[in-house]
């Protein structure tokens, strides 16, 4: 059974007149919020006040709720006792924060297959000469990914601090990456590793200690919470030593004017260091609520159901002539509910528009903010991406498969 999400009763107009129930099959971009998350937010909304900034009862309540949300996220991710959970705006924000916190001279290792959020923060630091980056070609198997990384790490000169950035599951192919093996390779070569779990966390349990990664980043809006909150969780030492990500109130222990009259600032070295400004308590509460709901539902059960739907979807696509599904690691790779494909003779944008306009099915087309990966898989053009999750009823997958078949038979 799907978990109840918002938008189940939304109906949308289709060509020829009339309305159909909307089939949201673009979870990889933003998933609908769980009904339970929305209810939790609504229940708290009348009580919210400023966090860490007020003596009033509601401020105390909000501060407690914010800190409890942090503890819930830490438990959800299996954090180690000395890990920090920083609330950010999104995965993009989390990875930019980490990029800004790298110790001087850290070399970053990253596969070209990453989402731009996990490519460009390092690229920008590389441009300014602050952070050398080793760009790794798309591997075609898990073993090749590990070998490629090991070879590159071993060859680095000088053998200084290093960070590996890798995705847990691709936002283009849905394929799961061998995170534990890559983390072992990184650590064997004295490097650290950050996991971009934006696509993995909504589908599989992500345990920071068990995977033995140093940091994890994810976004609330892909994890069945509304927009506006993300997480960077992991090792405290680099974060504690770094310049504060944002300069402002809440991140400082004291500010005095020095002899020259300029402000002399003493920054916190706790998690508050990187959370300047009034925090998004509703967002943190929503993320924590989603973490609780998913943990209670149980990822094993959720993943088992997702596997059944994914098999149906992939078999359905395979049966349609002229449909090619994009894949790095091949048929047998473990994957989550994200599939990108091209249809012979169709522009992807026209195909996605027909799914929407004629069948009320919402998918995405394009290069999915992962241009180098799509270019490694597809010499030209763009693809259509269909993605789903815990709120998806079987009927949406059936309607999608039927629609693809009908559109291809009918032609452009
Ligand atoms: N990484 C991956 C793998 C993603 O799929 C996305 C979002 N498409 C991001 C990072 C960035 O997430 P956000 O837009 O929430 O910052």
C-alpha cells in the first residue's frame, strides 16, 4: 500500500476535455509531502516562535522542537556521537557549505556523473585556485568505480588532505553506487568522503556509521517534507575549524569593537557556527517528521514494494519498441525508482508534454542538472525521466506504461 501523501485528489485537465487524477511521477525532482508530515506541521504552526532567541514560552518550545528535530535526523542517519547535524536549505546548500569548509590544500575527487550540486561547488573552488579537483570519468561498473577512485587517490601528489564526493543513487539512472566500497577506498588512502544522499535517502536506509562515510547531505523536499530545509551531517572537526558559512547573528559567542573600532568576532565552534540567522524551525520539524514516518514504515518494506513497481515499469518500457533506458552499470545494477529513457523518433520534451497533456502524468525531460552524465550516456538530445516513491499507487505505473505504449504506436 502506498503511504498517504498530499495531492492524491488533485485532478488536471487533459486534451479533448475532461479531467483525470494527476499522476505525480517526478518524485526525483520533488516528492509530494507525506500527509502525516503536513499534519505535524499544521499541529505545530500555531505555536511557533523564534529559535534560540526568545525568553517567551513559545520561543522555548520552538528551540526545543528545533533541537529535537536535529536529534531525530541524527538518529535517522545513524550518526556517531561526535557527528554534527547542520540544518541547511537543501543538498545544494549542504555541499556548498562543505566546499567552503575544506581545509586549505584539500584535493577533491569526483566522478563526472554527479548532479551539478555535487560537481559545481568543487569546480568553483578549483577555478579560484583554492581547491584542486580530480575529475573522474564515468565508470561502467561498480568495480570500475572503486578501481578508478583507488588509482586516482594513490597517484595524488602531494599526498595531502583529500575529499571524495559521491552520490548514493543517480538522479538520472536511479542506479545505486557502491558507497561502502568507495568509502573504504577513500579511507584506505587517507581521504574523507561525502555522500550526496538526495536520491538515496528517500528510498533506502542511509546509515552514516555503517556506510562509514564522513558526511551525508540530503534535501527535505525529496524526502516527503515540503521545501526549504536540508541537512549536512557528519564529522565536526572540519566544520568547527572552518570560517562560518554565513556571517550573522546566532553564530557568534561575542562581538566587541577592537582598538581600531572594527568588530572583533568570536564565533561558536558548535553547530551554531554554520547556522547564522533565524533558523527554519518549520522546515526542520517537517524533515524530522518525515524521518520518523519513513523509519516507522520501515525501509525494507518500502524498498520491497518499490522493487515490484520498478520491475513492472522497466518491463513495461522494455516491451515498447524504440524505447531505450539509460544505464551506466547495466541491467543487474541495484536501483531506486528513477528511470530515464529516450524514445526513437521523439523529442523528449514533446514526449513528456504528451504524457502530461493527454494522460495527466507529470514527468521531467531534459538533462536533469547532470549534463556530463547524460552526455556520457547519450551523444545528443535529452531524455525523459519517470520517478516515483512511497506515495505512488500501482495505478500510476500502469497508466504510465500504457501511455508510453499508446504514444509510441501512434507516433509523433
Ligand atoms: N543531488 C542529487 C543527486 C539530486 O538529485 C539533487 C536534486 N535534483 C540535488 C543533489 C540537489 O538537491 P536540491 O535541489 O534540493 O539542492
